[in-house]
C-alpha cells in the first residue's frame, strides 16, 4: 500500500529517474560535438532537483515513506540539494575537458552522472539496509562505467578495473555485514534494528556475537567507500587513472552521500553499539591522518596528491563522529554530527574549486597532472591562481577560509568532553594538519613563486569562468560568515530521528 | 561602522580593490591608490588617540555583534591602553612601507601593495579583538599575505624562508587553537576574553594552557630557542616585508602574552615566570653576542630584534608597573627603530644589491644625508638616551633591578652588547675610506627615501624626548592588568 506521502517523499528521485531516461533518448538526436542540448537539459534537471530538495529541506518536515523504507528529513534533503548542485558544477567544469577527449561522442556522461546522482539520493534517503545497499550499487556501477568512459585509454581502463574489483569486494563486505545484522536482529528496517539492539540480548533474534561480526563487516565496507586507511588503496589509483572530469564526479558529490550512509547506518541504526564503532573509527581516523598526510608529501602528480589529501581529510572528519558520544553521554551528538556535516559540505565545495582549476588547465590535449604544470599560474592568470590558492589555504585549515571552521568545529566537538583521550586525538589531528599545510602550501608556492613553464593562454567559457569565480568566492565568503551554513547543518542534524 | 571597524576594513578594502582591478600596465595609478588607502587608514586611527579617555582601564571604542551564533563567537572590538599604540603603529608603518616600495617594486605592484594593505588591516584586527576566536582568525590570517610577500618578492632562498616562516608559526598557533577550544568548553561556551579573565582554572590546566599559549606566542616573539626562523626569514624577505615583520608581526606574540597568558593564567604565569625570565636573559645576552659576529646586515638586525624583544618579555614577567609598561614602550619603540633599520638596509641594498657588511665601507663619503639618518637609528638601536630605544629598555632594567639585582645586572650588561654590535656595524659600513667602486658610485637618498627616513626619525626622536603620551595612555590598563594577575584563580 503506497500512500500519498510516499510519492511526495520520492518526487526528487522520480524526477531524476524520468529525466535521466528522457535525456538518454533526446541525446540520440543531438549532433553537436559538445552536446549542448543534452548538457543544458541535464543542468536544468539538476537545478530543478536541487530546488525541489531545497524546498523540502527548508520546510523541516520529516516523513517516512514506502512503509518506512525511505526517509525524507532535513539532513537528507540538504545533502541531496548540495549533491545536485555539486553535480551541476562538476558538469560545467568537466564538459570542455570531456569533449576534447572524445568522451562526448555519446551522451553517456550526462545520463550516467544522473544515474549516479540518483544512486546517491537513494543512499541518502534509505532507511532500510537493502535500500541503502541498492542506492550504493547504483552509484558505484555508474561510477565504474564513468571511469571507463574513455575506453581507448589504457590508464583509465586500468583504473576502472581496479575500481570495479575493489569496489565489488567492498560492496560484498557491506552486504555481508548487513546480512549478519539482519540475522542478529531479524529486521532490515533501521528503526527496528536500533530498537532490537537497545532491547538487549532477549530482543535479538541471533547472538550478539553475530551482531558484532556484522558491525565489523559494515565498518570495513563503509571505510572502503569513504576511502580511509587501511581501505584506501583504490583512491589514489582511481583519482589518478580516471579522466579528471570523472575524478571530480567521484571526488565531489559522493562524499555527501557517504556521509549520509555513515549517519544512517551507524547513528540511526547501530547507535547502541556506539562504543564499539567509535573505537574502530578512532583507529581508522588516526591511520588515515597519518598515512594520508605523509604520503601526500611524496606525490608529484597533483591528482594523486589530492587523493591522499582526501584520505587525510576523511580521517579528520571521522574524528567528529568519534566525538558524538563520550562516557556514555550522548549530549554532544547533535553538535558533533552537525560539525561533521559542515566539514563534508565545505570539503566538497573546496574540492570542486580545486579540480575546476585543474580541469581548466588541462585543455588542448594536454593533461595538467603534474604539480609542476601549475608553475607560475599567478602570472598567467591571477584569477585562477587566486581561486586555487584560496582552496589550498582552505584545505590546510587557515582562517578566514571555510576549511578552518570545518576543522574548528570538529575539534570543538572533540574537546567538548574533557576526556584525555580526546584531547590527545585533538593534538594529534592538529599536528597532522601542520604536515598537511606543507603540501598545500607547496602548491601555492608553485603557482606564485615559480616562473611559468608554459605560456599558452588559458581559455575558458563564460560559464566556467563565472562558476569558478563564484566557487572561489564562496570558499572565502563562507569563511568570513560561516554562521549560516553551520546553523543549517546543526538544525539538519538535530532533526534526525535517533 | 565604528572607528575600529574602519581602521581594520579601510586598508583591507583598498587591498582587495587593488588585487581585483590593478594591472602592471598602470602601476603608477596602483601606487597612488595604495598610498591613498594607507594614508586614509592612518587617518581613521587618529580619532582613536584623540578620543581616548585617559585614566581608565575600561575597554574603549567597543563594538559588539554576533558573528557565529552556533559557537557564540562575537565580532567584538575594543582597545585599551595596551593596544591603542600598537594599532596606531601598524597604520603608520603601513604608510611607510607603501612609500618605501614605491619604485623598488616593479612587478605585480598591485599584489604587493594589496598584500601589505590587507596585512595591515588583519594586524589591527589582532590588536583590537576582544573575542578569542576573532583574535585567532586575524592572527592566523596574517600568515597568508606574509607568506606570499616573502615568497614572491623575496631573495634567492625565498622559498625556504617562506615555508619556514609559515610552518614554524603555524605549529605554535595550532596548539593555541586547541587551548582556545578547551577554554571555550571550560567557560561554558564562550570565546569572550573578559569572561575568560574571570574563569577559575586548576593548576594543571593552567600549566598546560600556559605552554600551549607559550608555543604560539614565543615562536612569534620570537624567544630563544625558537627564534631560528627569524634571521632566515628576514634575510630573504623584501625590505618592506622585513620592516613589517620586525615592527609589527613580532608584537603580535608579545601582545598575546599580555592579553592571554597573564590575565587568563595568572597562577601559571607566576609559577613559570622564572622560565620566561631565563629565556629572555638568554635572548638578551647570548643572541646579542650572536648578533655581533654576523656578516650580513639584515641578519645582524634580525638577531638584534630577538635581543630587543627579550627585553619586552623580561619586562612583562617581572610583574611590576614599570616592567610591563617598559615592555610595551619597548615594543612600540622597537617598531619604529627596527622598521627604520631594515628600510635603511633596503636603501643600500637597492643600490648595491648586497647585504654583506664587507661589501661596504665609507658610505658616509658618498651618502652623507643617509649616513646621518643611519647614525640616528643606530644610536636608537643601542638605546642612547634621547632616542626611542632608551626609554623602554631603561624602564625594564629598573624594574628588573627592583625584582632581583642580578637579573637587572645581566639585563643591563646587554646594553653594552647592543652598543657594540650596532656601532661596530655602523663603523664598518659607513665610516672610513670609501670601500670599493660600488660605494664610490652611490648616490645619496632622493626625496622619497628622505620622506621615509624623516618620518621615522621624527617618531624615534619624539618618543625618546617626550615619552609621556605613550606611557600616559597605558598606565591605567597596566595597573588593572597587574591587579588582576595578583589574584589567584585556583579554587
């Protein structure tokens, strides 16, 4: 029995699905080399979806649909809204790059992007283990195909294979974990899972040991998807191997969805096991901060460097998840998870700007991949160098840029409970971000202090120029007035059903 | 918009305009706009001085608005007797630096001028912040323009210097960030400095916090043994960068001790005063000796900065009116004198492109006007009575003698080293026979350099002859600070 609310809840997904099919069909008749019609239709769709989810989100309503299988709440809707916008920006940045590399012979990039986004939406709104899994598979299957889109390029194909094999393994982990949780609790519904576990041993269908095993597998799967150590090996290879436009599709919006499923599974589903998963997260976070930051220093390829930097950033983000519950007290939860959401949103915003500049420099059959390719960018174009510098300082966590407040709010959540372990973690994170500052600064150094090695003019369409400037400005403006986005994240999290 | 907001945002506004619109094709327009911006920024700080109410320790010209509601962070500005002169000094030095870079900088002029103007606004923000997070944001944000200034317009080894500057100071500040957040949770969710001044704190917590703040401020001051970044950076930085660094950025650290360490952690400050005093004495004596053997003029002045800042921290941690006031006076005096010293070296460097003392000799023969200024500044640097350098050092030494005779004696002996390295450098560079063909070809300073030197000379002499306007302003605030420090916060 599907009630009216269910349909309303699913409108954004339905719209996305219908338009993805329509665009696939319309594209058959498109002949222009850059697929203008398809491109603009896709952007229009994404704008409509972003608007719709934005309206949902600002209404603040929380609704369950389809018998409790999907949920529409402010957190989910804001994340969907941001994901749709991030996908729009990604496509604006990536179209010329893709067009120059024979990736726009068909309209697959657009359709697959829409399906990937649909997968993210389903992940974000899933309130049932299987729904979340289905969303995740839709996202990853679309991503594999996207990475392989440049089919006559050996490196991209290799990256696609690696991504597929490791991704399938991770999905296996996750699914196995879900099945164990199902076995232990007898239900797939997150609300019932949490009640069953909270009810103690007699409320469980299976043994607690099975449940714990399930948790371990779930964590491994999630860690894979987030790309944190020790499940990070695919990240640099795929970032490096995939065409840069596709790298951005993987590096941008999906981080929002990954954050959503972490909240859904761990907080909304397995909160009674918080002590156990916080310990695991702590290990993952420390290892990611350490290995991500140290390995990033050694990279000469900018995409690999950014891949390791992502690993480190995700590690930092996990610290916020650890801070939610301290000493059995959950008073800090809304604060901590709100901080994490702010962290992820600002991270995605900054990543978009960074890759936007790299994509811009990679035109004319030339891959701008080495850090040295950025040499003297300030002399070639102060605007783009400025955007890149703003993004780098933001990732390094220097005020007054948005990345600073992201780090500040996570550290604040961590230090809200004066446990010595948390203070230790905070100091460790801070020392690691010092190491991080080194490689971000090196990029600034290359752009500003080195002499240019190329003189080719940087060509950019008006759309790219505008969006990129806005993107850079937003990183700065949100750094000067971060209050609004912070409050938005905090409200979204406090409206969660836990 | 309040006066302090104007003082902060006027230079930043002009800086951003220059960055956005300036091109090297119309460099002269860029220079004039920068000068107008800097002068305007200086003018808006004048009412701060004329309208300042003497004899009260209360915070004046306060502005308060909610900035980040979620963390209870306020855009809260105010000045008292401790910070007032530092704000004026910053605006003044910015004007000097803009004029000093007039013809010297020919590439990316808009970015150079823009960076200095923005930096000026940010530093004023540091001195005017009454909210710890606002303070931190300004404090850290100053790193970005300075990093670019050193890296773009610096000397041959500029990249090493830029990184060393950034990372060294960042490490300290990050530990301070942890301390700030800890205090935020301890105070029940407030970044307000006045609230923190009243916050009771246990002994262990105070000690840990003290060292976290110490990490940030001692690196910035810089105190021995974390001073090693300063000589490297000064040598490579462009003249204007060195001047701002020595004149103002070092003061950010010393100011931090006064605004954070002393009032928030009075017990730890008293407990660890011996450490600070020891390190200060080492800076004064040992670093003074190190300065003597330098072959590079900029390095020599950099080490002498470390020694002079040793007097500042020494004055703060003897906990007497005279000592703290002396420290603050020394900060301001050093602002004028060190800026003058570095700009003087810049004058020579622009002509000869060498900073080695050995490459000069007998400059007085070809540049008599300039040598006269240089003599004045050298005398101020070694603390001759009648110059700015004398007042602060004298006050600190008096306070130190009262505190403990031997400490006073050691501090006083440093004056001899100061005189030795300053005068010896002067002798080798300016006096004697004309050293070589480069020196023979030197032309004396022009109108622009004359203007820079004269402005600084006026301030150096004025402060030396009539220091009352400087000390009057700070009396009440310093007394209040010391009353506060005397009360234990342990419960």
